[in-house]
C-alpha cells in the first residue's frame, strides 16, 4: 500500500513528552499516531472526549452579557483592582 506523510507542528516540550511516553510503552511515535488514525477511521469518531472551555458555555455568555448590560445601564459598582502577591 502506498505511504503518505502527515506533518504537524507541535510544542517542543509536548513532542519530547510524547516521544518519552511512546518509548516507555515500547512503540514509536509514528506507530502511536497510526494507532490513533486507525481508531478514528474504524469508529468514525475521536477516541477521547473533547470538552469545550466552560468560559464559552451558553450559560456563562448569558451571565456576562447581563452583567455588561447592567454596567452599561449604570447599575454596576466600580472596585479597585486587587492584585495577589506572587
């Protein structure tokens, strides 16, 4: 079967950690990626749960819009910025 190449840019530290994991379990990075691809094709889905950032949830967006509306109507209270010591 003819072979093709997939090229992807990833963070250098992520690559090191991924290569280390693959080495620890006795497979190459290429084999691990091929396992992922075959699993996606076989099951027609990503083999893990993908969760969106809760900040962008409908309920939080509604809350933020209501807060902005209240501020625009002069119903808000301005506070000084509190910075935490690091």
